[in-house]
C-alpha cells in the first residue's frame, strides 16, 4: 500500500475498486454518485494523479525529479475523476476548480487543500492504507503496518 510504485503495481480495476469502497465508506448512508458498474467502466471515472505524472514547466513534486518519481505514483497521490482529460498535466492549484465540482466525495474533498506536497501525499497514503487494512484485514498486511 505504501509503495512508491503503487500505480504501476496494481491494475486500474484494482485501484478503481479500492476507491469505490473508500467512497462508499466516506459517504456512509448517503447516496453514491456512481454505482460500481459506472465506477468500473472507465467512462464515468478514471484514475487521476493529483500531482501530475508529467508536470508542465518541470514543476516537480518535492522540487526535484528524484522526489517527484518517489511520490507521484504513491496511493496518496491518486484519486478517481470524471475530468481526467481536462485535468491532464495541470498543477494542483488549477485542478482544484474541477475537483470542487466533482460528484465523487473523495475527489471533491481535495479542493479543501490549499496546496499539494509530498507531505500531503504521505499523509493521504497512510490514511488510505489504514482504510485498506481495516476494510480487508489480512494478517501479513497488519503485521507490515505495525512494523512501519
């Protein structure tokens, strides 16, 4: 869960399902914007890198290419969106405007952040990892969490 290569080491469907379940958790008894069939089809939602994989003007996450590569594909830097084509390689400040209009709670809440940094990626990675460990308790993952 805490891998620097989370995006590359999991299928798009696995990542979508994780975010679908997280959206269900966050919404509680509220109606979801998308059911699994729409969430999973790739037309309604796509995987989005909050800080872009290929930022324009070489605006790297963590200010260096090395820091950028070590954080950009982490779970905490991913979300789901219906605006992927519009968001593209824009920087966080530009993306916030579209995040605010998202029907997906876990994307919409990103608009509340003033900035997006390695610290935010790390904190969100921990938050999502804890959700996964609690949602799907697997003994070796619990042991891994305790030792990190």
